[in-house]
C-alpha cells in the first residue's frame, strides 16, 4: 500500500505540492485528474524521486517503508514505477540490454540473456511492438505511441508494486489506446496486487481501465475524491466548480 | 568525493637517473645543446633556431583555454633516458621495461600490432616492426633515426603541412623537438594492423615535444595510433607535439589517439594532414586526461575527391578544460569532410568545441558536415561550441548540427527510475553517447576506450 500524507514539494524554490494526501491499496486503481498546472505530473516525479524536486514536508510510504530521501533507483527497488509522460531517448542504449540490467537490479536475480529476451518478446507481442524495437536504442526515433507502449512494456517486465502512469493515454490513437489498456489489464491479471495511479485528462482511457477511485487535484492539493461517476461530472461541468 | 588520482591507474613514477638532461628553462643554448646531443646536421639546427625566434615572437593565444599557468622557465625541455633505442625488448632498461609492461605494450605488440614505438620522456627507447612489412619497404623509425638515416626523404616533407610558424606551440616543438615517429608506407602497400606509439612522461616539470611525420604513398593504407600517460605529480608538465601526415592519391590513413595524461599536463598539440586526390584521412581522437588540452586535428583536402573525417570524444572531469575540434580546409572540387565531436562534461569539467570549415573558391561541389553533441551530466559542468565557417564557393554544401543539452540529467533519472544505480546509469548513458565514434575503432581500441571511460568516471560520483 502506498500512503502519501501532507506531501509538500517545490522545484527551483517554487512550491508546487501544497499538502497532498493519497492512498493506493494493493490491487487498486486510482485515477488522478485535474486541470493543467494542478501538480499531477509533479506528484508523479516527486513520488519517483526526481532530484529536481525537493520534498519540504510530508511522508511517502510504500508498505510501511519511508521513501522520502531515497534516490530514484532505491525507490524502484522497493517497488515503484513511473511511466513518463514524455519518455527520454537514450542514444546507444538498447532496450533489451538496459531492461535486463534493470530487471536484475530490481529482482536481485541473474537471468540468462535468452531467457530474458523470451519474456520481453512475449510482452512486446502483447503490445504489438515489432521485435526490432528490442534492439533499438531506448525511445530513439520512436513515435509518441511507441514510446508509451514501451513504458508499459517496461512496467510489465519490472513488475512493480505501485505504477504511476503519467498521461499514458496522451497522443495515442484509439487503436493504440486499446492496446495499451489491454496490456495494463493483463499486467493486473498477472499481478493482482499491482496498484496503479493513473494520471489523465480524459475519460477515454477510464472506459478501458476501470478506476476504483477518482481523485481531483487543484493547485497542488487533492480537492475531491469520489467514485467513477465523478469522471462524468467532470466531463460535464469541468474543474471550475470544484 | 574520491580523489581523481586514486582512480588514475598510470600515476606511478619511476626513480630513474636520466642519461642526460638540460637545465631547466628555455634558451638558445638549450636548443643548441639538444641539437648537439643528437649530432644533427646544420639544416636541422638552423631550423630549430629559426623556430625558437618565432616562438619568442608569438604571444600566447588569447582565446581557448587558460594557459597562464604554464611556467616556461621552470620546465626541462630535454631529458634522455639511459641507453639507446632497443630493437629487443629484453635490452630495454629494467625500470623502463616495467613501466611499458604496466601500460600493456608487450602484450599488445604480441597480439595485434604491426609495429611499436615506446617513448620515455624525450627519446624513443624501444621500437619494432614486423619483418614482412620491412620487406615490403615500410619504414617505421623514431624521428631522430629518420633525420639521421634518410635526411633527404625527411627534408622533402618536414614542416610542409605544419610550418614552425603555424602557432606558438608548433614553433616551440620545432625548436626543441625530440622523439616521435617517422612512418613511410610505399605505393600500394596496405598495413592492416596498427602501428602504435606509447608516449610516457616520467620526469616532473617536463616538456615532451615529439614530432611525427607520416607519409602514405599512392594507394597505400595504414593506421597509426598513440597513447599517452604520465605520473601523478602536482607540478604541471607540457606536452606540445606536432604531427604531420601526407596522404597521397588513393591512399587512406587513420590516426587514433587515446590521450590519457594525468591532470597536471598542458596538452597543446598541432596535428594536420595533407590529402591528395581521392585520398582519405581519418582522425579518431579521444581526450580523457590532461588539465588543459587545445587540439584541432585537421586536413587540407588538396586533391579532387579527397576526404577527411574527424571523430572525437572528449571527457572533461573536475578541473579539466578540453578545447578541441577540427579544421577542414577544402581546396579542390568534390572534396568532403565530416566532423563528429562528442563531449561529456561532469563534476565541473569544461569542454569546448572549436572548429573551422573553409571551402575555397573553386572547390566545386565540396561538402562538409559538422555534428557536435555535448552531454552535460550535472549543473556544475559546461560545454560551448565555437564554429567558424568560411564558404567561398557557391556550389558547396555545409551542414552543421550542434546539440548542447543537459539531457544527461533527464536520462539519468529515467534509467535510475528503472532501478539502475547511479554509476551504472551514468556509464550506460556515456557509453551509448560515444558509441558512434567508438565503433569506428578497431575492436581492441574500442574495448580499451570503453574501459578508460569507465575508469575516468569511477569515483566521480559525488
């Protein structure tokens, strides 16, 4: 279970998160919505441990372990995963190689290259990513959709306890959206304890990946929590009224 | 932070007594002494003395890196180790042998080199060349031997690509040069394995001024490479080499440098190739060490269809300023140059790319492509580019791409958020970044290069 309490964080001296409270239980999907600039992406970065953000106050606990102050790699080893809104390209670093090393670091077990490759190929097939992607440099020359699929591919391989998906649906056409959603659901089937924070602007993806709860952020705070019907309200009335 | 010196594998120093050395400081007497030691003919002494005048007359460059820390009066300009250049490894003095052993010379020679030179301070102490190459007429001598044994051939090319007056440090080299290599590859001969020189500075507050001249005759091929290391002293030393290369019609020459000086060295080197019709010159240049480097290996593309390529990697760590680049001079039609410069700055290190592309009138259809990529790994480090383009022919094409970005930080976070430790993530990014250059190297160098890059970054994590 991930428990975020009174989380306050700043970047370059500017406070962005002003006391966020959030809980994600094992196996739960929490949709985080909110207007532009409400701090959703910042929350994702702060949870994952991006060095550009400083936590000023509050706690981040994963299964009782305090994560604040841990570097990003240590958080990943505890079980956090962040799918970036804009995944970065890393020239000359092949997806297969890098992910195998990451897997070994996280799972603390060696895996034979061919064995790992088979695992990776199965996941790639599900996401309809051609095999050639596995040997290309991570995200280099990938289209927007391919990048998003690759993020989910990484999530499926690394099997985190909590995955934060930051606008995984942005820039996806309807077919790609369905494929990504199916892969997320498949990952949950394989690992029913996987908790997901699904950051999004739109209802669309929530038709395929059903949230247990919907949380609305505004000006660096959670201002409303509700069930799925909250999404419909937001679609109709916008964020102004909240 | 760990000290850099603890990670520098080559920082050891030998207690050896030189066979001869000049008093510290530079003067006409010192130049005469060097020439006398070498029992040179008059033409070379005259050349040295004229060059010394030029050196005195030229000011220090007012651009590039800060050179004000060079104490010209404190340096020793010539120090000859005991003994001669040996052809048998067993005859090299024990201590010096041990040094080159630690640098991996004998192993590399056995395994995959066509020929070797080992220079220790001012003189070449060991040299070898495979028999079959000797029989084909390939010449691989120390520069001193060549000046003595084949003065006519040397005179014909000496100073033709880089005149003494090219810059202050080429003038200094011309005045006090010692050691270096002379290579001649006859027409049509292809030397497939590299000829390698190992440059070692052992003395403190010393200046190493080797001089290299390579002639690749028509249709020939060769690969020359050099590696440089020095002990971990706190006093600065100076390395000011001159490398001239002549690539004749249809010939192909590659020159690889792995510069791994300790961080007390001012490395101010002039390197240039003249390339004839359809000839190809490739510089592969890696700068990992030194306190300051200023170096712009270039090519004069003089014959129709001549090609020049410069692929460089510079890694500037704490306390280093590497000002490197290239000069491509297009004199003839259909000439082509490619300059790819990759720099990595970390822990406050500073890189500059400085380059010139000049396409003269009449160089119809000349093409040049310049790509500068800078990887800056933290906010304390710096990278700049200073490109100069002079295009005087309207049919020429010039492409210039420069990416200077701090993408390094975002990449670090990305890989670390997948569970990779900081050092693993950093070395993965850096190795991926330099890959396009490293893959242009023979396998042995590529492996060595990756290893050195890892070593240079080890302990760099704050």
